[in-house]
């Protein structure tokens, strides 16, 4: 479960035309895990509970997200936040 879908879903390095740009895809769950754990500074156990996943699953989401973001920064790739299997807290519809 996530609080909401992100408002901004695409980031690209300046100076590289879209036609020449490779991208990495970050799922909405990976984005939410980073947002809550890294930016929100919440402990993994609390974030896992809030997202409705186990702590090991949250850990895997964080590892995957951080690797993708690092790849994009180091190798000049765009980041596209897209997809996944999630529900928005308070709504039952799956995306």
C-alpha cells in the first residue's frame, strides 16, 4: 500500500536528448519505500507495517530502488516511476 501516487514520475539528466537517453524504471512501491525510509527517516519495521509488507520484502524494495537510482545517477540515465502492484491507502483499487 502507498499513501498516493507520486506527482512527478520522470527525471532526466540535463543536456541529454530523450532520443539518446536510457532509463531505469522504479516501481511505485520502490519509490514509496525510499520516500518513507530514506526521506521520511522512518525505521524499516514501521515502513513495512505502513505499506502492508514484511520487513524482508521492504528491504528488497529498498535495495532494488537504491541500485536503480544509483545506476541512473552514475550512468546518466533517466528515472521513470511507473507500475507495480499496489493499492492506495484508503482505496481498494489495485494499479
